C-alpha cells in the first residue's frame, strides 16, 4: 500500500484478555517503530526494529508487552493480560532507515480500550 | 523524565491571529523535527532542522532552531482553521529513536 496500515483501527477488550495489533509498513522501509499515545499525552516510544538487527525494546513498559516483525515487513504488537492503563492509541511508524534526520511515516493508529 | 518541554500545552485563538509555540530541552539535539497530528490520524512531518540558528519557512509557518540546538520555535502567521491540530516536536540524538514532547494542542476558531 501507499502508506502505513494498522489494524484493527479500534479494539475494545476486557481486562485480562490478550490483544494483537498489526502494522504493515511502507514497502522498502527497513525501520519500524511502535509508539503509544495516551489521552492528552505525547508519543511514548515502545520498540523499534531496524533491518535484521536485534530490536530496541527499551521502551516496553512491562513484560506483558512484546512485538515481532516477520520477514522484515509486517509487525505485531502483543499485549498480554491487558490492564485498564493499557488503554491508548498505539501508533506504528516506518522509515527508510534509522537515519539521524529520517522522516517517520505514521499509520492512523489502533485505539485500544480496556474495560 | 520529560526530555522535551512544549509550551503552551493548549492554545485557542481566532482566525487571523499570529502565534508561537515552543520546544525546549536541557540537552543538545542532533536534529529536531516538528509534526502535526489531526484527530484520528497519525502525526505528519512538517520540517526537520539540523543546524543551530537555522530558520525554515513552510508557507505561513516559520520554524527556528536555537543557536545552541537545545530549543526550537514554531510561528504561525494569520492562523487558519485548517491549522488546528496537535503540534509535536521530536528530537533525535545519535541512533536512538525519536523522542517526542507532549505537544501543543492548537484550536483556531473561525
């Protein structure tokens, strides 16, 4: 596709359930990022993938959060045993590579609501 | 730790007015980016500034990077309702991922 695609756009789940969020980056982009945006907050970095290198997981808030990127393209962010504080918009972005001045192209986000 | 401070947090102005929003840090940036985010969408890049003292213009938007590369400002001339959105600054240091500020939420009333 022409842009970064995320699914689902909206997800409502019950506390304690697991959720998977998907990101399909722009074709040819080697760097992929996950950010979280809570209500009224800026973007909080979660994890990023660069090519075949080990991902930078330094932003993951707990071990309930994990992400993988298969074949250097599509990525899935998994949240296990969801909590109400996990409610947020999860944004995925991609860039050609993790350059110093590289532009990030964002998807529209997946809005997660944990009841 | 909030590495980037943006001010003001909220701004509501009338169409045609001028405004300036700020992005500050105690750390030196290798580069700084400004993004605009509209409701229900992801942020979109407006500009990247790299050199201390740099000024870039994008139509009615003027971006300035401080001489010491620790701060930046965005000035909008004759604001329009289409300028409404969340303005985010983001800084890069080395190969670390972009770090974003909390943003300034701008509302331009017709």
